[in-house]
C-alpha cells in the first residue's frame, strides 16, 4: 500500500475511499465495510457505487489543518563559533586597538 502525503490530500476537495483508507492505514475490505455500515471515521459521500471523502474532515481526523502552513517564522539560528579570524575573537579585538 503506497502512503499518501498531506500535500496530496490538500490538493483536492475530496478523495476516493481507497486514498482515505491509505491515509488512515486501513485495508480495502475494512474501508468498504466501514463505509457501507456508516462507520467510516469521517464523513463519506456516496454517489451511486462511488464513495468520496471530503478532505477537510479527513485532514482534521489526521490532526493536520486543511490549509498549508504559512512560511515558518524566523528559526533561531545556532550562534557561530568565535574563531581567530572572526571579528569578535579577542585577538582580532586586540589588533583593532
């Protein structure tokens, strides 16, 4: 069973039952059984013999937001080590005096 990425789920308004099942790590038989018995863990839309799963509900069940996160805030950078060639090294400071 090929895994489904969050980006793939966010790309469409609905996914088919097997895509949702892969995201939830359910097998084909169990997914169809749950959908038929109205026990699938998120909303299922049935159109004839086709099952569609709205992605916002599936993403919520997976614990992620339906929208892509905005650009990350400034990440704290590790301080650079002070070396003999860096301007803050004591030897460099003495040379300036």
